[in-house]
C-alpha cells in the first residue's frame, strides 16, 4: 500500500471544517514556514522535492518559482489553476471539495515563498458548489488569523480570493486564465512575455495547479529531501490519478509515482481490472489530450520493459510508441470500444472548446471533427485518413497555446495505432455503423 | 541594438523590435506575410499564424533553435538571433497549411466581393497557397448582421484577425462591436444588434484584410482595378483626423475615399467618417497626384504615376530635374 500524502485524512468526518483539519495536523506548514523559514528557504525545499507541475505539463514547480521576476515595489501574484476541465480528469474537484483547507494551507505557504500578498484561486464555473465550500473555508481561515493582515504575528499579509470562470476549457491555459481573471475574454496570450515576468495585471505571476499547491504543505512539513525519496528518478512524490472508463473500480487514487501500469489497472488495491471480465483494448493515460496507446504498448514499452506510472516511463518512446502522464486522467477502454467513435468524441470536445483566436486551431479542430463524424457515420472515403493525419500535423505546434496540440495528438495517435479500424469503417460502413459493432481485428503496433 | 541574421541577411535593429519589423527594414520578398498584425494597433498580431518563421538560433548567448515556429510579428529579436523564412522548407510548408486553414471556411466569393483586388487573403493565397482543396465538408456560414448604414459586415468572409476590434478600442471612446462566440463559431458582431455609430468607425473598413467589412457607399459600384487612386487632402475640422486620403476615381466621379496605406497595407494616419463618406466631390479636396500602387497589385495595371528614375544612372540629367527629384523623390518600385 502506497503512502498517502495528500489524501490521508480525506475521509475523516468534518475534515472540511477548520477545527477538525487543524486537529489532524493542518496549517503546520504555515506555522513552520512563517516562523522559522525565509521565503527563499521554502522555494529551496520545493526545488529539492523535485515536485513537478500536476496540471499536465510536468514542469518542475521549484524551477518555475525561481523564474518569477522580483522587481522592487511591484506586487507579485500567485494564481491557483482550479479550472480542471480535461475530459477524464477529476482529481482537483475531489481534493477541493473534501479538503478545502489543504489547498488554502498550500496557497498561504506558497504565497509566502513567492512574496505574494494577494492570491487567487481561479475555479471552473461549473464547480459552484466547490466554490462555496472554498469560500466557507477561507472565511474560517481569516477568522483563525491564517489569512489577512499580519498572519501569526509574522508581519506577512495575504488576501485570498476565489474567482469562478465561465466554464471554458481554454481558461485552464495559464494566460487565458489570467485574461479571464482580469475580466476579459479568455483568449490565450502570445508568449513571450511569460507570466513569470508579465502575468496578471502585467505583474509577475505564478500559476500552479491545485494538486501542485496542495503538495507544498507536505514538502514544507517533511522537508524536500524526504518527499523526493518517494517515486522513481525525476518523478517524485505522489500523484492523484482519476481513473475512469471500463474499470471494475474507477475513482481517484493517490499513488506513489513508479507503480507499474499493469499493477494500477489489475491489482485490487487500485482499479481491480477491466469490467465484465473483458480484455483491455487501449488506454488514454493522462487526460483526453495525450496520445492513446493500445494494450500492448501501455503495459510494456516498445523495448519490452514494464511501463510505470511516471513522467519518464509513460513518455518512453516519444509519441511513436509512448504517451504522457499529463494531468492523470486515466481512461481505460475495453475490447468493445470503437476507437473511431472515441476519437470523434474527443475531437468534438476540442472543436467546441477552441477559443477561435488563431487560425490553425479554429479551422482545424472543426475540420477534424467533421471528417471523424463522417467516418463514424459510415460516409468516409479512402483519402480521409491521410487528410486527418495531415490536418492534425498542420495544427500541431503552430498555434498560440497548447489546445491545438491537445486537439491534434489524440487524432494522430489513434490513426498511428488503430489505422486498421479507421480503414474498416471506410470499407465496411454498414457493418461498422451497426449499433454495438465491434472491430474484429487487432491494433497496429508502431 | 541587436544584430540578427534573417534569411542570411544581417541587419541591426533596436532592442525590442519584432522579427517581422526587422525583416521589413530589409524589405523585398523575404518579408513574412501578415494578416492580423497591424503596426499602429497595439496588441494586434499573433493570431493568423501566417508570419510563422523558424528561429534557428535563439540568441548569441543561447544559440539553441526554438522548438516551435514562432509568430514573427510578436516575437522580439535577440542579439545574435538567426531566423529562417523563405530559406526554410518547413516554414513554407506550414504557410501552405495556414492558407488552407484560412480558406476552408471562406466563401471564395471574390467575383462578387468588393475587396477583390486589394484583399490580403487573396494575395496571401495566391503567393503561398495551393490551387486545389481537400475540404469536402459543409462550409460554415453566419447570419447577416446589420451594423448601420455606412459599413457592411459580411461575417462569412472574416478571418478573425481582431484588427477592427483593436481599431475601435484605440480610436473610439466606446467600442460596441467585438468577438462573440468561440472556436469556429466566433464572430464579429455588435451586442443585441447595435449599430456602430462613431466618427472614426469607418477606419475598420481600411484595416480589414478581407471583405468582411466594406464600404456600404461603395458597394457593388466598381471593381477597384477599374478605378484610379489619387492622393488628396483637406483641412478637416476634426482634430483627430489627418485629412490625407486617397480618392478613388472612375471618370470624374469620386467613388470612394480611403485613408492612405503604406506598402504593407497599413494605415498610419486615420481619417474621420466625414472625410470618408461625405466628401465625395473633387471640389472638397486639394489633389496631390496619383497615389502609388504596388506593381504586384492588379490595380496598378490600369494606373499611371510619376516616372521611376534613378538619378545616378542617368548621366546628363538637367540640374533642374535633379533638384526636382531631390525635393520630390520618385517612389520606389514596391518589393
């Protein structure tokens, strides 16, 4: 059984209230940081921990913090990205609704480390009930003197606000989030300048995922070195994985990074295998935007090694035979799943969520969806697969923000590994569009 | 100052200059195309991705290449940067892709579009695109929105460059139009069918790179290449209006009035709606002479202008002519 660092007390009755949370060791990191550490020492601990951004990109958090520009007399901001909306990812919602004080504690400690006196939690618009939970918790923290002026007599001031978005996936992109927080249309900005130099209100800003910030109290309490002992190589600590799809026990699991994928899917401690006794067909390992992998490649790398739940192991083989850990949205598909339909569904999402600012993504996502829609409904033709692959390639890397890539990768990967199934849809449209039709062949291994 | 190498040509530019503007100081065929960037409009650029270039070396300090192509219109130069535009196969291929993306939902109604002949998208597609299409799906269309008696909005032709939004933001007190909706359903419009009524609203026609915003008073009157552009000015009462315009003649009639554009199609000095829509008599204006039209434009086919001379290569040029040329230098042949 792996250690639980974030979710140890998640099922304690009343843990969402200040008293119970405090009784279980809550806010210790705030006391430790504000009373015994300088901000730079906190940053140093986070660097030592090797914590990597939990929002998807996996960029080292400590390094990101050290990039923050610190000009004299200019306010800095910490913004927590709680706009979790990647299909397949639902870890932050659970963390915030069950353990609101953990996030707030992390926000206080992190803001202190960065020297921010005003911090924001930008929460997805659909999560209004979570917003209320957070606001109640923030009010409790103010009342207990952990927020506001002169926290714990240390002379450090912090105001914390929760801001709901309008429910747009694009506002999970950090610069679109900042635009939205400023009250503008959520369009991603051109980079450079990066938020660390010119972020919110053109001030230096750090944007971190909920789970990254929630890990900071643990790191400060136990020390960065202790945290770094968990995990494998450069993937340290624990990670929340939201497992869904055709699993016996879907749900949110806190794993120590380095658990083999096979164990994660089949062991009773985690997902308990594929439902209804069926066989696994494919896995999307890190939220809908990462490349899909067939069973053979998700369990073992192309070199035949066991694949582990780490940033490195999952991306072993690049995009030819690998994928990404991403945000930890683990979607498993059994042998009856139609990959074309699934890819169309993902494409439909990105078509709907593209902000429409830059042309490859605005036009390309629509094009992908329309072709996939035709294929799935039995109106495909022989050229479509190549057009799909080529349009995906035209979007990838040429857009302002990563949404373009997020839209292109699932399509490219599905064609790479399941080309036969696409061809079957084109050549046998009547058979393929029959309700409940299952592709009889096997996946193509790259 | 920063020294950069653009397509093998070295150039010194001030720090903070964008790659595109550095290329424009070199000029000629190596300048990346720009569909959304507009020098006088702060904040514009980065959207159409037509100007993507490859940065082969980031700077003298860090000579690694940049991992992705960058939008040259918004990326500032670094000392020692090496940029590839026309010399990079990858850039040219991506640009073909961008043309394709911009055209898949464009109605391609150039035969009935007033912008034809001076349309940036037409030029861009002609220079960088391919002549066939792979798009078989239904094209996206929009409901017509009436935005007032002077400006025609034809949203289906729009490429969402946001130029008109920035224009209204920076020229007028209150912007009443903007981008509504998201993704490929995003459209330029006014909230609850408002009309755009502002003394400087007409400038959105000039900044529009395509035929999405056209002059209602000029609609369907003439193809632009059958009209003759003449520079003219008047003392405009409006202090924000420069009063310098181009009159587009057909015979004796002024069919339309526009602001003056430079070789990259950019208006540097704005004009008011009175000059644009109300002063359509020759007697309203002081004429200066034929406006310069780039030779690559179809409008130049039917156009005369001052002779292009190079004083150095003509040995026996009379002194008066030399003086004359110095005072009124002939305009350079474009590109």
